[in-house]
């Protein structure tokens, strides 16, 4: 078990269930971070969420009809993906993901909280502990533990929440402690807020060239004129020829 916490990703409409999950996990010695309790009144909400995700050892995602429609939930899962945090989906009702969530969860395994909540939360706690200890594969024999992509495999043994493989290729386009990184983060934060740091980190490790790096970040700027201005400034900072 790591020293970091488990981030609870949930819709506000599922708060009661989220708090139950937190109480159960913390009762098993698994520290949790949940916005309803851990964001203080004086703190910037979005920035605190980003920092909590950056420090998380994993993410418990309460998947429901409400969370499946939330743009904020998709952002949180995207940040989790950028830092290779394992995701543990806990399905609250018999629904399947659509759109961006279907892509995000295509290779994940879920645990159904129904029909036996106590048993499901026990399996969740066991899975979190085993995965974070580095076992990687857990045989799930709880009814309802099944791949997101195939509801027909409800009772099959499951390879649960394996973290993505660590990249072993070349270094990032810009270093996280470099002047270039901070300058480009400052340019992007004007358009997307505190999540800019995570987006720059992700693009820096995934891009194949400085031009690709700039283009990836520009894609997050919604207004075309602002996007063009950001791209020009970022390219100038890295001396990229357009």
C-alpha cells in the first residue's frame, strides 16, 4: 500500500453512496480523498481537485447514470489517465458507458454494488489493496465484476484495474522543471485553468516532436482565434517553425 490516498470520483447526486464507500475503505485502512469533505471553503475548487488527483495512488469511480453524463467526471478520469493512476469503477446501477466514457473505460473492469453492497465494497477494498501493492492481476469472483465492453461476461474472472505500462521511450519534449514548461503552462492556464499543468505534462511525454507538442496543447483551446494565438506563442517559445 502506498502513502498516497484514493481519489473518489463521483457525481454530487451519488454523494450518499460515495460517503458510504469512503467510510468502508477507510475502515479497512485505505485513506481516501473526497471533494465533499476535503476541499476547504478557502481553497480554489478546481486547483484542489487537480492537486488531489496528482497525489492519488488510484481512483475509485462511482459509475452511474449521473456520473456518465458529467463533463467534470470525464476531466477527472482524463487527468487520472495522464498520470497512469489505476481506476476502480464501482457500478451503481445496471448501465453501460457511452461516448467518451466508453472509450475511457473500454479495458477497465467494474464491480457492481448491487445486489450485495457489503460484499461489493469488500471486493473493492481487497482489489484496491492488492493492485496498489503491485500484484497487477486480481481474480474477481464477485457476481457483476465484468469488462465494461462486454456485459455478457458478468461472472468471468477479471483482470482488475491494471495500471498502464510505464513508458520507456525518450524523455519529454520539455522538462517539468524547465523555463519552457512553465512559460507554456502559463500560456495555457489562461484558457483551461489549473488543469493546464497536467495537460502540459501529458503532452510533453506523449508528443513525438515540439510541433506535435504544441498542436496537442492548442487542441484544448476552444476559441479558434485564441487557439491560433496560443499555438503561435507556444511555437515561438520552442523555436518551432510553423
